[in-house]
C-alpha cells in the first residue's frame, strides 16, 4: 500500500446495537444511541480514545433515519456481540481512517478488545470473593511475593508517602504500613474489597476510584506506588499504559513504582497456593489473553480470570508510559523454608519490577 493512501481492508472491532436497553447507570446515554441506531445495527468501533475504560466509544454505523453511514459517540454498554473482523467497505474504512484520534494498530489489538468486552470482568468486585480474600495474608506461594519486598523497597525509598494501587481488602496496604511509611493510602475500583479493608483497618485511608481515573489523588505526592497483583487482571496494552502513566504523575521526584505481577509461568504450573491443571487452554494463551487459575488457600474455589502478560509486553507498557525498569526480581522458594514448595524452588511465580520516570 503506498504511504498515505487508504487501505483496501483493515481489522476492526465490530458489534451490534442491543435489542434491549441495559438497566442501571448509563441507560440515559443508551437512549441517545437508540435515537440514531436501530436495534441490531452493525457498529464499527474505534479503539479507546479516552481514559474511561472504554465506556464511551466512537463508532461508525448506518443511521436509522437516513440509512447512511455516520460517525458518533455512544455508550459501549449498548453494544453486544463483540467480534474482530476485516472490513472491506471503502466508506467505513475512510471513516475509520479519518474520524477518530486513534486507529486500530493490529489484529491482536482488536482481539484484545473483543476479549475485554465479551469475557472479562473484575472478578474481585464480588462480595463472596472479597470475603475470601479478606482472610488471606501471604500464605504459601504469596510468601515469595512479600519475603524480599522490604529489602527491595528499602533500597530505593526511605519512608515518606506510599500509595497501594489496587489495594483489594488491604493486605498489601497493611504490609506497606508495617514498613514504616509516614502515610499509606489504598485505592481500588472494587467497593466490596475496599469496604472490607476499612473494616479491618478503620483508621486506614482507603478510597474507591473509578476505573482508569486517579484524579482524586494529588500529583507528585508519593514516594512509592506499589501495585501488588493489580495489573494481573487489567486487560489491554492501552489500559495498562494509561494507568502506569497516571501512576507516574503521582510520583514525587525520585519516587518509584514497584510493580508486582504474575509471570506467565504462574498459569502453566502447580503451586503450593494455586492450581492450573484444570485449565489446559492456558497453554495456548498468548500475551494479552485470558487465563484461569484456582486459589487453594481460600474456600472460594471459583477460578480467577487473569490476563497473561509477558516480560517483553511489560517492558513495552513501561516504555510507552515513560517509565524505566531499574531492577527486576524473580524470587524463588528455598528448601529450608517452612512450606511444601511444589514448583516454587525451580520456577518463579512472581516478577517484581522497580520503575522510575524515564529520562
Ligand atoms: C489480586 S487483587 C490484589 C489486591 C492487593 N493488592 C493484595 O495484594 O492483596 C487485585 C486488585 O486490583 C484491583 N483493580 C483492578 N483494576 C483496577 C484499577 N483499574 N484501578 C484500581 N484497582 C484495580 C481489583 O479490584 C483487585 O482488588
């Protein structure tokens, strides 16, 4: 294709306008959408252009009145049947090329969005899950996540203010408090989790934040941001990059982000605290795909749905977000430790990245 010309075909995220308006918040926007599009209308969607978790989206579709293609912003909750398709219509392609601030980069990116919209939910925003999580400290395999953190954090930050991004029921926040920070705040999108964090630690600072929006927090105010397992279930490159960029802006000069994530090996092996043998399909998962894992330390044995993300893909996220990994750790279990290690002495389940602002 010559540079600057319109392509003859391109990958695009496609859906259909739902037959029934969804109930609850967002219903207002939906009715606006229905004014313009009949139920069942095929919509050609742009990638996310705002940091709102793909709530409001720009689409190309045939208008219910004129039957001509129009480009409009609607609520994504009004769209169902998400799929990835190659588009050939010159009119749709022209609008996709010219109409928005972003274009689809690849088939892979479109497929990530299909997964995000069809399959993915924050499994933690659930009362039963939150209850199970609240009783959990750092048993078994989790011990490897926290064993080395005091030394890792102590090497790059001494005291000051810390933020626990994705604090859940406050386990990681209480851990940070134990490291002697002057103040520690925990934020999460899951109300059930934060309610239990507050119950356990009534004097602690916990905040529920809208997904992808950290504007309630003061920029340049944290010496340390810890994200412990938070990015394991945040889908798409765009969303991860946007969140890390927001976290970067919260750092004081010289501040650090410690990003603790599950390695892709986590979803392929058996562990003291986890099982993946029921999910052979995890082996086929590519970076960005959904994988399942069961926690063995809690009564709630419903699988957790995570997004597998490779080391290379994390490096790409950090680079795009303007962050530089200054150290990476992959803690292994030791024979002398009081746990019945399964794979932990040979394979590292967790990866800990220490990040600073680039440049
Ligand atoms: C596996 S839990 C870890 C909780 C805690 N850090 C710990 O180690 O116990 C991941 C948490 O990240 C939260 N989370 C997911 N997406 C988020 C987002 N966009 N902003 C803030 N929190 C998020 C989830 O609601 C969940 O509570």
